[in-house]
C-alpha cells in the first residue's frame, strides 16, 4: 500500500541523485533508434560500437529512446561483469518480442535468471554433455562426410556453400535431438528449417526492434509482426509433432538429447521439492538448441573459407600439417593438440569474426558496478565481443588475419578470446560448437583446396553483415578435390 508507494517514489527520485562515490559513465548523445546511428556511419553495429570505444573508452553508456545501455568493449570489463560478478548480470532485458519468441520466457537463451531457469539450463547442459561423450563425434563425422559428397557434387564449378553449411550444422543438432536428419524426404525438418530462418531474420529486423521500444506501435497493423506470430506458431506445431512422435516411439533409452532430457525430467518430477520442469521446457530447449546451433556454426564455416581464399598460403600450411600428422587418415577431435596450425586458424576466425558479435544482451538484476562505475539494477549490458577481439591493448595488429598470433608469442592472449561469452550465460553449446568447428574444418581442408573463381576481383568481401549473427556477404568458391593420398 502506502509504504510501497513511498518506497517506489524514493527509488524514482534516487535515480536523479548524483552517485557521488562513482563517476558518471561517458557516452555519445542520445539517439532516437540505433538504426539512426548506423544510417549516419554506414557501418555495421559491432564495428560502430567498437569505434565509439576509441573515443569513450572500454565502458560507455548509450541512450536510445527511453533505454540506457552500457556497452563493454574489452575482455577485462566483460570478464568483470559476466564472470566475476555473474550473479549481478545474469538477467536478460524484459522484452515484449522476446516473450513472444520464447513462448512466455521459457527459453534458456531469452529466459530470465531464476531458480527455474537454472534448473532448466542445468538439465539441458547435462543432457548435452552426456551426448557429447556418447555420440557427438560420430554424428559430426557422418555430416562431414555427407558435406564432402555434396561439395564433390559441384564437380569443380563455383558455388555458394552457405546453404550446405547450414544443412550440415542443422543436421548435427536434429540428429542429436531426435535422431533425425534433413533429406529430401523429411518435409518436417525442411519446414522447420525455413521457419526458424524466418524467425531469426524477422527478429533482427528494425521494425520488430522498434515494436519493443515503442509500445504504441503495437496498436498499428504490422505485417512483419503478423508474420512473426505465424512463424512462431508454425515452429511450435512442428516441434510438438516431432516431440510427440518421438515419445510415442518409446525411444527413451536411446542416446539423443531428447531422451536424456526426458529422463532428467522424470527424475526432477520424482523429487519432492525443487523446481517443476514441464514439457514446455523440453519444447523450448529444442528451439534454443536449433536456433543457437545452426546459423552460428554455419556462419563460422563460411567465414573460414572466406579468409582462406584471401590467404592461400595459410590453407597450404594447414593441409601440410594434417598430411604430416595424420598420414592420410581423417582426424579425431583428440588429434587437436597435434594440429596447432589448424587450431590457430580456428581461433583467429573466432577472434576476427565472433559470429555472435554482441553476445545476447544481459541485464543487471541488482545494483552493482563495473570498472568502478555504478550500474543500477535493470541496466541493459551489451558485451561487445567484437570490440574486445579488436582491442589494440591486447592484440597487435588487431584487424589483420594472423593465425600465428596463437602460436608462440604472436601478439595476443587466449584469455582475451571470448567468442562464447562467459559466466552463467556462457554459450550452452560451446563444447558442441568446438568439436564441430574442428572436425568440419579438418575434413574440408583435408579433402579440398578452396580457390576463388576466375580472378582476384571475386574474392569475398570480409567486412560482414551483422544482425544477430555476423555473416559474410554471399560469395562463390571452387572446392577442388585434393588428389587421394
Ligand atoms: C548463447 C556464441 C554455437 C546454443 C551464446 C552466446 C554467445 C554464443 C556469444 C551469448 C552468451 C551471453 O549471453 O553472454 C556461439 C558461437 C557458436 C555457438 C560463437 C559457434 C561458433 C552454439 C551451438 C549451440 C548454441 C552449437 C547449441 C548446440 C546456445 C544457447 C545460448 C547460447 C542455448 C543461450 C545461453 C543462455 O542464455 O544461458 N552463444 N554459440 N550455441 N548459445 Fe551459442
């Protein structure tokens, strides 16, 4: 009643008081929408935020409409917030659209920090770990060989491989989840593919973000919003069907993530206390894994080929290293310690083009501080991973592709490499992704030499297009089969 009104009033007034113990955060003048800023600069958002860090430092505030965000641009400040003070910054911003896409906040990626969320994440994480140990390696090997067949099928003609990479990455997840992969006969998975693509594209669109910031706009008719609702409903339909089929086949003892999650769910239910997780949690975990695990891995593969087209001598080095170490056989993940050049290339692509360049926004769940600045509860935090990976204080020649920096003393530091974020919200698929990046790249570079079509003018543009995922502009490449060893 009256007490809470008074305390709300005090809280309201408190935000206008100067916090004398801490300096106020620097930052550029307020903006109406982030899009305005980009129109002026002609750069994508991660580059623009990184440029602002040169002027305002590794932590600054950005006022946009009625939201204030704090952007973190170095590995030190990102680690302080996400790892050291993880329990202060493990929240996600409240978002009208996020709520719609995550089925009311039930997804791991967009769900708010709570006991229920922790139990959900723990359940899916242990299912993933179990799967990683049991079947992931063979699932990826199978998809890598399948990808090899697809590239062979181009017969040396130039092709855009992005769709093939997407199918390969998506198949890894659908095999892990349901024991199913995409082929011409699997209409369900084809529909799921196109539907998730559409949701991610709409999610990144300016109109949809504007609906989040300006509630009044929601009263107007909006075709993109109507489409988003339709696609979300379609997604939920397909996933429910897949899950119901799965359950009716009584496959609870196979080695898929779904079976492991369902078993975990039963255990959770049988406990007298603790959080109650339901089928909705299983459903949304599938959405998280499919969305989190497809475009990211595919975009990364596409970047790697793009960089290697620019630097054929690096491609040669990786190939020679594999010939020497593997003597003709295909690699296993356990060979990675004996293939330092390949690992250096993987890390350098993760550094230069972290495919989730701004991670996912975090929210302060209580008053806290970063780098000595006071950060009030509910502040939105943007970890600019792209910026941290281009910090000249850590990386020598930060804008150049130099895999050798990860071999002895090449100017950089593994500690400052944060492509998967860190702390409570660390990418849930990190171990899956690492094995995929290693095996797919090793298989591809063992069997093919990638060369640009015709002449130098057709080399891919390396600047990138950023929405939620940082992608390379589409390009064509020739995959020349290597002579059989
Ligand atoms: C979250 C990067 C692959 C599932 C994230 C975040 C980043 C990231 C930066 C946000 C962390 C934060 O909020 O601070 C990447 C990269 C990948 C990759 C660079 C590949 C190159 C995958 C894969 C999966 C996956 C293969 C699934 C198998 C997720 C999920 C989240 C997430 C579920 C949300 C975690 C949470 O909010 O607690 N990823 N990811 N990711 N990723 Fe990944």
